[in-house]
C-alpha cells in the first residue's frame, strides 16, 4: 500500500538502483502538496524535545524537514541520507538559512557512530523501506550511539497486515479511496496489493513491533503515538 502521507523525508536503503530512484525524485520532493506530513514532523520534533547544544543524528534526512528545524533550535545535526541529490538540496537550504549542518551520504543501515556520542536520534518516513531485520538493527545501533538520557524518535508509516483493528481500519480506508477512483484506482490497488503482500518497496510494521524493537534495544519509557492516517511516532529513552 502506498503512503497517504508520503514525502518530506526520503526512505533509504543501500542498493545502487535505490540511489538512482531517490536522486531522480529529489527535484520534486518538496513540491508534492502532501497533507498530513506537517503533523508528523511536528510530532517528531515535539517528542524529540530538542535543546540548544544537543547533538543529533537525522536518519534518512531527505531534503531536511527535521534537520533544518533542529538546527534552527541550536542542535548540532548530522543529516544522513542515501541520496546525494537529496543531501545537496538540504545543504543548499541550510546555506541560504545560515545554518550549519553536517551531512553524510550513506545508507542509514550502514552508519557507524561512536558509542555514547549523541543526545538525539530522529527519523521521519524513512525506515519503513528497510527490511525488518535492518529496522531492528538500526534501532539497536541508535540505542548504542545515545548518551544516557538521550532519545530515539521515529515517525513513520506504522501498520501491519491486519492483525489489529487499527491495521484493518487503515488498510480498509486505503482500499476504499482507490476503489472510488474507478479503473485507474483499481489498477493502482492491484499493484499496491502486490507490493504490500511481497514487501517489495514499502515494508511498514505495526506500532507494537516498533515498541518491541525499542524495548529490545534496552530503551526505557517506550511509547507509540498515532498521529494521522497510517502515521505514528515511537519514542524511547536511553537508560
């Protein structure tokens, strides 16, 4: 199923093909007219509780929907993304705004940082494109990068394959939207069913699964909060 929230920060995995795909999308990424994304960004920033002087990492930064407002708040941000084109747009925006942001072009699942080196790890609408073992590995790595009291905050498409009432409501609403569009919508529905069933591109998991990932990585006070449509935020704190 495609996201009803969509753009803003770009999902990243490590293949050369995916790099090419996201580089091509970079030029139009900020112009999708997406409704609802602002609420997710706001929710991530609210849960992140950024403070001036904090050190943060933005995983799957895209063109900067999290990195830029964090930098505006005085946070020292390292923004990481697979797409050189996306990172280039972020760098241009930061330069125009007079902001200093460190950037790295790399797959987030291959990122290696020093243990206990950051206060905050954030990600928005990026990690659902990773394979499930890679999602879990990124969470475990992020927990290791955090200092005591640091926070991991992930905003993303979060729903499963129908095991919960929330899952079924989300899937049902997506199906109805496409069915009402007529033959074009029916064709898109068929494609999305295949993509979702075989987890070819988007690989969302439920809020409960994200909670298990964070708790399994040793984070405390783990909470998952629905935001809008299929989007939710999960947050945990380093002990």
